[in-house]
C-alpha cells in the first residue's frame, strides 16, 4: 500500500503573507505544477525498475492544492476527489511543537496545544482514509496537500511530535505500509524540478 503526498506549488500567500490563507498559485507555482504533472505522466524511472504509478488522485479543498491537482488530473487522466481532511492547519504548525532548549540539553516534554492535537488527529484520520482508498482500489494514491499537513503525517507515523523538516513546493513524499509498519520511501523527491523551480 503506497501513498504519495505532494505539497502544492508556490502560492501567492508565500510571496505576500496575509490574513487570507486560501490563495491561488503564483506564476512560478503554475510552472512547478506543470513540471510535476509532465514528469509524472511520463512515467519516469526513479531507479532501474521503480516508477511512481498511481490510480487515485485526491486534493485538499484549498485553491493552491486544487490548482496543482488540476495539472495532475489532466496529465494522468484521473478525476480529482476533494478531501476536506487534507486541508492545511489555520495556524503555524511548527510553533506548536515541543522545543529543544539546545543541542546538548535534554528536552523537557511540553503540553501540546488543543488545536495542534486536533490537527494531528485530522492528519491521522486522513491517513487512514487514504489507506482505505488505496486498499479498496488496489492501487497507489496521490494526494495534493500542504506542508504542515505532510509533516504532521510524518509525525503521526513516526510517533514523535518533535520531528519536522523543510518541504519544497511540488516536492513528492511517499510512504508505504509494509511488514506491519509505515515506511518513508521518499522525502522531498525533486527529480521533476530543475533548481530554478525549487522553492520552500
């Protein structure tokens, strides 16, 4: 069972942060999404035998994710299923995570905020939803979503709220269920984006 989680292309909010979190793609974001879709439709090899083939396409309802998914839908000839559970948090997720006082100082467990715990449950429920869809279809699922959401899924499967990372726009992140556990197969896969198109 394989699930591919893609962060949307660069959004207008990333260029000019505002109170409106639901903005569309920037011009560069459109180019990133187009490059992603072209690469995926070409069934490019990742190594001697591995390709990322998918049979289902889902997306967050937010505009930047929907626009990114639109490029993939056209290229892969798959319908987009809008999944509200894939939506981004309405707050800066990293600010809610436990903090380490310093590299040589042990971490003191902190209390997680209610809104982070709610968002973490949303991510966990969405992961089960995607896993059920993959099992029912018998194929890999591709979900276009958001950086905070993807990193929270990674925290769910690693059972650690201390984990975080930097994710690129239109970067591909793949997890799979194998031998009774989730495995991270790819994190920030960027084969499809030349360096000038890579943004965080």
